[in-house]
């Protein structure tokens, strides 16, 4: 049963890492290259979609890692699993304290109602998102290493 939990957890966290990695390295550069306000429209839609889905994904991943840590407490890799949990907690805190407030503003923007500093706000979100991606990649690496 623990093996199944480990596999499910690694798949869920790994897919989350892939999705989050694709945002700054693929999705946003594509959106930024679109003419006119089409890139802004895409980011607004992404803020709405991500805002609806990602809280469940982040918290669900953290719960899975926590269950793995408890269920496999006597295993050799438990320290790495606990480290992964701590990193996921950091990512959730970063999200709630910095990224979600920006995201909540972005969701309401239209081409006619965006603030004057909207590009700076997008750049700030992007910078913090890079850090969050690094944190969740580290968490994923810890989980993968815990299996060995």
C-alpha cells in the first residue's frame, strides 16, 4: 500500500511541477509575444483557471506527502519526505502571501481597466513564480530520492 501511495504522490507532485514549470518557460513567453492586449487576456484567463485549480493541487500534494511521511516513518527516506513537505509548505506560504494577491487582482483586469503598473505587477508575479518553481522542483527531487 505504501508503494502505491509513493507512486501516486510522485505523479501528482511531478505533474504539478511540470505545469508550473511550463508557465514561465513556455506559456508566458507565448502570451507576451501576442499582439495587442491578447497576452493580457491570456494571463487573465490563466489567473482565473489557475486560481480555481492550483489551491487544491498544492494542498492535495502536501496532504499526500504528509500521509507518506507518516505511513513510512520508519523508512530510510523519511527525512527526504519530511523535507519535501517543508518545501511544499514554503511554496504554499509563498503562494498565499505573494502570488495569490497579485493573481486575484489580475483576474479582474480587462484591457480598459488594467492599472498603469500592470506590467510591473506581472513581472513581480513572474519573479516570485520562478522561486516557487525552484522550491517545488526541490520538493519533487526529495521525493524521488526518498524512493532509493
